[in-house]
């Protein structure tokens, strides 16, 4: 390969940027793509990069299209790995997106070198803002799916893990592979007063506490244990001092489900719980939903294709077929709602660390072994070649 992907990964690791605006990262990606026969478009509202490779083999009718996507953004985490190329700017590629970008650049170089073998086109989607700010939605609104002139027929992405499996293991799963993620915001409004005379007030605190516990009971009694739902109250806030009944209180909870049906029902049920308990306490309950990412659902056939290609390229011991999905969420789910494809895991757990106890993604101590980058790049390229060759 004509580019040193490990050096690129380490360069990117030292300049992590958070959110939708990643000017340094975008510039480094563009530098790594320079000189390739690509049609490049930059995002208007976000620091994205979309590159289209036109295959050299002629086709009749609609040209088939493969989209390869990787994310670019980092996390606001102070890195504590002690690596000699560690970030020092207060942010960290604690989820391995520096490896993702390097793999996609590597796939672009390989496919450009083999352009004449492609009877179709490839979209390389470098996406900012995966970490909770829905960068995929912005890129969809800006037309990434039409970048090649027609909608993709297949979409693929690889995500690295710093734990779970031995280094170099690719993992796939048909069907649901990651959860949906939403945030519920609840405000309970009462009437403040003196702590000595609660009968003269309308105390929001007991109602807020009961709502918190009722949400957990609701999950165990209103939802099928075979279709899991996870509600985690991460913020609970009311009052300023012990002898004052506050005017209001609030909680925020993350909502995770593994099917569209459970997600829809959960969003419908929580306001009923909030309003019912608030009414019983003589206070008012207000519910706001911050929708984030849908369930990530792999196409069954494409998961099988990936498993077969990994096994053929690297051997059976390099592929793991997961039984259960992860409870994390991914905005690649938005692409999979539109087009068949597969979200692929790849363990980058350093070989000298036990994958069962290694610090996981998002940890300030998470380490990713960059020996997996070339294999990930080659797999992405090979998937495109199998579809377009």
C-alpha cells in the first residue's frame, strides 16, 4: 500500500476534535487522499469528507454503488494511556475513530489502485459527530446517499473495540447488533414552601423519586424480557437546602431498546407513568424526548457475506459470530434503515492485555493496537470489490 496507515493513525490520534466541526482532522484526511482519482465534496454544515471513486469497467443501466463509512470525531476525555503519541489537547480518540479513518483511507488507496476492476462506484463517507450529535443525519440531509448519482446498493462500516475479543478478531451478527438510544427529560412542577409545613406546599420531590423507581418497575412489568429495554436515570436534581420545599425538580434518563417496536412503546409509555404519578401527588409532570439513534440492524445476508469474506481472507479463527447485541448505539443505523449492509466489529485490544479485563472504549485508559488497521482497510476494499468486481 502506498501510504503508511499506522503513521496516519498516530497523526490523527494526536489531533482529536469533538463534535461536528473538525477542521484539523478534515485537513489531515484530505492530505491522505491527495492525488487519488476521487471526486471529493466537503460538508456545508459539518466537517465531513465525501469521496467518490468511479470504477473503470463499463456497466449497462444503473451503476451499482457501495458506500463505506467511518467516523471522525473524538471525545472530551483527558487521555491517560501514557502512549508516546497520546493526545495532549484535552480530547481523546477513546473510541478508536482514528483507526476508522485510517482504515477508510487505506481502502480508498487500495480501490483506486484497482479501479479498472470495478464495474460500479464507491462512496467513501468520512463522518464527524457520531458521538451523540447525529453526524450521519447531517450528512444524509446534505445528500451523501446521492453522491455517486444513485443510491448505494450496499453499506458497510467497521468499528474497533479495545476489549471483548482477541486482537484482530472481526465480529458480525445478523439482525440487531446495537441498541437505539434516546434521552427522556422529566420536569415535575409543584409549589414551594417551608419544610415545616409541607401541607401548605405541593412537594415535587416525592413524585420525582417515585417516578424514578416506577420507571424501573415499568421495564420489568410492561416489556418482554426477550426484547430488552434499559432505562438509566443518570441525573436527578431538586432543591437547594434541607428546609426548603422546591418549586420543581427534574430527571434525565437514557432509553435503550433492541427493536423498533420496543422503542415506540417505551416512548409512548413513559409520559403515562410521569403524568399519572405527578397527578396522584398533586403536582404537574412534563415529559420531553430527545431522540438520538435508531436500532442498528444488520441485513442477515450481508452479515453472512462479511463472515465468509473474513474467513476466506484471514481464517476461521479471525471471525466471531456474536450471539447478543451491544447496548451501545450508532448513527450508522440511519444508513442501515435505508440500505442493506453490515456493521462490523474489529478487536484492537493490544495482544499483551486480557480482552476480558482491558479498559473498554471511552475509557481514558483505552488502548487500540494499530496492527489491525491494514486488515480492516483490506476488508473494506475487498467487500467493495466482491460487489462491484
